[in-house]
């Protein structure tokens, strides 16, 4: 069994990106991400720390606007509009979910598509749907693609089963894989025969949001398994896949932690650098 | 074998729509579609005749703006903008493909989303992708859904295979079916084992654009087959499915002609009426 670790993928991406950042530096441009965070949720803070660390390693900038949980829609919209207009900002990331009194969809769609480095806007979602490569896909699905590419796992013509249909991972990931000519099956909670659907795949990708729901009965020899899930359990972090049972059978599998999640912030950096290049 | 004819579906839809049109009439509103046609292509003219006939049956209006093949981008854009602003127009349909000197994407995206009754804009495509029901899906995929609904063919939890991945049919159709909780597999020209993928489906839907490419080896007993293709051959019209060979085996199948195509204009009418109601 081959363990598809995320760090070597991130490292290879970073090496390429450092060259791009150096070229930009010669032109006096420093790639910059603006984070908008409402409140102090631990998930957000942890992701934020990961972003700062990764961006610092590439000499790219991050600046966080922190707003209180009581922030008004009007105030938040003004913040986004300000960042849209700020020429030094190349990417905008608003941590979600937002508090319930805020219109999250409206906020997300307010981000300038050219700075929408995590596919928050409907405009970029449409580009991912159409496969026209004119908008940035969300970072997590793109991280899956980077892992497959890095480890030379061919998807063209292959049967790829995606478990999960969210707009954050499942749907955009399915479209990215379709664009790479995979035969894509989208499964979800209503799928009648999930075990068989999973077993028939050449590549099984789980973004179901349920800890260890994919067990030994869902897989077969020779498969590649990519686990997008990440869940805090009493005994530590785990994915959607029961790693101990599944890794015994399949050809290759991403660990959790240390798999997809460790590539996501590098994809974010890549998108911000690309945005700075195209400016 | 049950033949899933389109006309009974269209008729049932029309009966409901007539009531809506009558209610609108009491408010002094007549649903109106604006067609924009460049040139005199036979395909367009034939579709246009079908639209006029169907709309007349429901006392809804159609008005066609005919432009020469030499029309400029500027002129065509002005036509669209005029129709966007015209309060009597509830739906806009631009026949495509447009001549090569025109920027078709730009034209399509210029249509006001509220009047975009055939999902020409990226804004409506994004709504179909997200499954939020805020935009009109394209008419042909919606016609497939209407046929399945009319004949009581359950898709929730079922394995549906879609052959074709265009933005006109395959992709939006896959999303509409996903929204109805089908387990959707998207196949295409690069799919390695198309025969098996098709045979494994509970419902097989073809929008591949290749005459009679789906034969007896692609199907099994008990399946429902929906044929979206329509091709002019020497001996008449045919679909993507070899009807003679396939209809012998499956449980139910749409004919070509007389299947999906005969529901499409009624879906267009439905969208225009809905647009007039929501105005």
C-alpha cells in the first residue's frame, strides 16, 4: 500500500511558486491574501495559522480583518468592497459559516471574481461547472487534483466515485475530474447501494463529512482512495475513511491528517500568486 | 415495453399552464417570449415554428427579431439590451450557434437572468450547479425531468447514467437529477467501459450527439432509457439510441421523434409563464 502524503505535494508546488513570487518581486509586486474573519472560532483560527505559515514560507503576505460577532451586514459589505478596490490585495477569503444574522450568500457573491481565490462567488462556480478554467476552483477540490497529478495517478477514462455533493467539495470536484476526462459518479446520503458504487471505482474520493463511514466493505484491491474528510474524535483526527481497515486492501490512500488538508493552503497560495501574476 | 411518448407530458403541462395564463390575463399580463435569430438556418426555423405553435395554443406571445448574418456585435448587444428593458418581454431566447465573428458567450451572458428562460447565462448555470432553484434550467434537461415525473419514474436513490457532458444537456441534466437525489454517473467519449457503465444504470439517458450509438449491448432488462439525441438520417430522424435493438430489451424508452423533443417547447412556455408570474 502506498501512502499518498500531502507534504511532498505541497513542497513541490511551493518550489514552483517561490520562483513565481521572485519574478513578481522584481516587478515590485508581493502577492497578498486578505482574510476576513468574524469572531474567534477555533476552526478558523487554526486554518488561519496554517495559512500564515504557508504564505510566510513563500514570502507572500496575509492580512486579516477581524470583526466582532455582532458586525452588521452593511459593515461587512463595506469591508469586502474596500478589499475589492485595494490594488495591493490579490485574493480575498471570508471564513464561513458566518453568524446567522448575516446574509452569507450575498457576502460571498460580493467578492470580486478576479480575487475570489476559493470560489465563493456564483460567477466562479459557473466557470468550474462549465470547465472553462476562467475562475479559481475551491481550494480543497483543487488539492485533490494536485495530489492525483503529483503521484501520477491517471484519471482520464477512469471510473471515479465521489461520495458527497456539497458546493464546497463534491460538486466542484466532480466537475474538475470530468474536465480531466474521468467517468464521474456522484454518491450521497440517498444513494441506494453505496458499498457497490464505491467498490466499482478505480479512484474513490470521500467528502461525505461522516467519520470512518467508508470501511473495508466499500473497497477492493487496486483502488486509489482519497479522503477529504477531517473529524476531531476522542482519540485524535480521522477522515471519512476507516484508515486501518481500508489501507490493508487498497493500492494507495491519503492519510488523515497529513493528506488533502496539508495541500489546501498551498493551493490557496497558488491561486493568490496566479491572481497577482494576472493582475 | 412501455413507450414514453412526449405528447401526453406536454399536454398535461399545457393544461396547468393554461390556467396560469388565464390568471395572468385577468391582471392584464400576456406572457411573451422574444426570439433573436441571426440568419435563416433551417434548424432554427423549424424550432421557431414549433415554439410559435405551442405558445399560440396557450395564448402566449412570441416575437422574433431577425438579424442578418452580417450583424455586428454592437448591434446584437443593443437588441438584447432593448429586450432586457422591455417590460412586456418575459423571456429571451437567442438561437445558437451564432456566426463566428460574434462573441457568443458575451451575448448569452448579456441576457437579464430573470428573462433567461433557457439558461444561456453563467448566472443561471451557477444556480443549476448549486441546485438552489433560483434560475431556469435549460429546456431540454428540464424536459427529461418532466417526462420522468409524468410517468412516475422514481429517480431518488437510483443509479442514473448520463451519456454526454455538454453545458446544454449533460452537465445541467446531471445536476437536476442529483437535486432529485439520483446517484448520477456522467459518461462521455473518453469513458473506458461505456457498455458496462450503461448496463449498470437503472435509468440511462443519452445526450451524446451520435446517431444510434447506444445498441443492444449497452442495455439490460428492466431499464428506463431516455433518448435526448435527434439526428436527420437518410431514412428519417433517429436518436442516440438504436431504437429497434434497445426497445426489445428495456422496460421503457422514449421514441425519437415524439419523445424529449416534443416536450422542450412546452418547458420553454412554462419558464416564460413563470417569469411573467414572478415579474
